[in-house]
């Protein structure tokens, strides 16, 4: 039985994923190191998807993109192997989930391009360090996520609505949260909306499209950030012949410290 | 004879370029609107170049990238036509300059992808507004630019050294310049170096590789920013069969206000 506290950096988490001894979510592991979403696509779709990310940087903040066929994310973790170093993957064919393997050996292709996309853990850590409450973490549930009526800028075959995550805050904490998360543009950055859910097409804040509902107290307002589910939803809508992603919560742990992602 | 002061926005500049009445540099036109570098490449090279820009965001800050064949930069200037709306272009075949047309009608291909890349005019305007001196503007010459010994991250066929521009400042103004230009990550952002030129492989600060030398006063230090010549140098080194760029100084004037590019 592995003690999660023994994972003090990305190298340790990745080694345990690689040898099969860690196949669970990575939340809370290797504190201080940035975790990331993974999308793996054949080269034929890679230009369109790279363009989709370029055009929608808030939901799709790229931390690294590999050369075709190269399984090593040389910028964010030079010794890592994206085929083995996540706890669990999802394999999608024509938009259907067909497998959830713990390594990609059976599926790897020489034309695969891997996209390492920033995740909200980094800015949530910064909020917690600043003393702001993060409701879903307090409650031990998943962050509530909602489809909005804001269209992403499309790129080739990829298009879809912006998906957002929501964290309730008092108005003064919402101001602090804008300041704090603005420092992390490569992990979704500043909120995209504060307040009225209906203004961005959310009809019922108590019923998220993904994740779990959390209570919003009387003095609080909902604060919305662009969410990494956005690119996944755009990919699934395009139903590509083959795409691989991380399994929810089973992120890629990089060698980049959260603070290296801060600007200003 | 057109009065440059009559150009109050990008639409006006672009219309004059389109009808052939303006074929000169755009410096100082349409104050407050962001100007941009242009690179046009066939689709076959576009993934590699997009990846090069993603990996080197300080020298290659993308403001917009078109769909293949689409001459309209729909994010930064929805009604513009990149084939006609710059004063002058350069056409390169196998790394050799072969033409400097004022429009691209003869050269346009259905597989062309256009890259609109942020330029330093935006952060220089912000420096001037904050009362900081910008030496080459004071002197009416081109900014001095230098090849460094810092390698860009390569991508496919594209590789090369980081090219920097230099502006001399007093140390306290250098601190202010860091603060001010950090707000504009999509137009090169914060400096990459302050002080000793030899630390980044520049042997003679009085002899720039591109542009004009400017004096550095006794109390000043040289401050270096990533420069938009970097991607052009990487492209020329790769000697692609065909690439089109703007002619030096003859930029694409967007509809984006400089202040829209500010963060934080």
C-alpha cells in the first residue's frame, strides 16, 4: 500500500504509474507541481486541434505539445513517457469510450501528437494558500462544471461550447480570486464570469452538467472559470476515429512547479 | 498625398493599403491599435510553424491564425483581407527574396495558412505613455536587434536562435519597464534579459545584427526583449519552398486595441 504523501514530486508519481503501483486519481499528490490534462491525437488532426487551443487559450492552455510520434513531453517533464506515466487513460473510437487502460503500449502510433493542457489544480492551490475557500475541496467532491451558451472559436473539425467550472465566493473573495488566478494564464487564468448563471446560459446552478453540485451561501456569488473539459467536449463532438485522453482525475504530473506558471 | 494622421483606426489603414494609396511603413499609424507581423505558409508547413510558435511564445506571440485558404483574420480584424491589406509584402522561395509586391493576388494559394504575430509597437506605446524613454524612437531609427546564444525550442523543420531587441534604460526605469511590458504577454511581454550582453552571446552591443545601433548612456543598462525577427529567421533558415511575410515596418494593422492585449 503506497502512502500518497511519499510522492514529493512528479518523478515519483510517474514512476509509480509506470510500474503499475499507482492507478488512482492524482489529486493532492506531489504538492507544488503542476498537473495536466492529456489529449493524444493522430497527426492528421493535430493541426486543427493545435489551432483550436491557440484560439481558445482560456479553456485550452497548452503546457506542452510533442513532435509527432514522440511520447516524451520535453518541456514539462523531459524524462517522462506519456504512454505509461499516467495512472489511467481513456481510449475513444468515433466518439465512443472503448477502453480505460493503465498504459498505452497497445495503442501507441508513430503519428500520435500529445497535448499537455494546464489544469485548475494549480490555481486552486494558489487560492488555498491565500486563504480563500474552495467549496468542492472542502466537501471532498468534484468541482461543478456547466456547459455555457458561449461558443468556442472553432478550428477545422473542432467546435463546441465553452465549459466552465464554478466556485462560490463572497464578493470580496471573488475580487481576490480574480487577482490571484490572473497570475496563472497557463492554467485557465482569470474567471470568465462572476454572478448571474443565466447570463452565460446556465439554467440551473444546482444541476451541473459534469461533476457535483455544491452549495452557494447567501452572501456568495458563483464565480466561473474556463474548464479543461471544454477541449474534451469539442473532441468528442468531432468523433475522431481515435483519440486518447487521461481518465478523469488521473492527471499527468509534470516537473513544472506551480509557481513557475505564475506571471506578474 | 495622404495625411498619416487621418488614419484613426485599422480599418482606415487597411482600406488605403487595399486601394494602393498607402505602400509605406505603418509605424505611428492608427495610434492605440495593435500592429502585427505576418507569416503566410502552405498548410504542409503550418503544423510545424504553429508548434514553433506554441513552444516559443515570447518571440512568437500569436494574435491570430487563419484556417487554410482563408485570407481573413477573423479574430483580430474580421473584415480584413490579408492578401491586400498590408502596404507591402515579401515573397521568399527556398529562402531567397524574390518579390516585394503590394498585394498577394498573384501568389495566393488555397492551402495558405496566415499567422498574425504580435509586435513590439504595443509595449513601446505603453512605455511611452508611462513616461519611459524609448531611445530608437527618440532618434527616429530602427530598434537594434541581436542574435543571441539562446536556442529556441525547435519544432519540426523550424529552429534557430532567439533574436532580441534592445532598449537602454536606467535601472529604475528598467524595473518599471519589466512591470509595464509584463502586462502584454501577447506582444513579447517582459524582457528576457537585463544587463551584460555577453551573458546572452552578444559580443558587441554597438553592432546590432539587424536595425540600427543606439547609444547607451553611462547610467543606463541594456534591456532585451524577445523579437519578432526570431520566427522570420527560423523560417529563412528552414528555406521552405514558399513563404510570404510583411515587408519590414509594413505591418498589418488590426482592430484590436493595445489595451485589449493587457493582462493583470
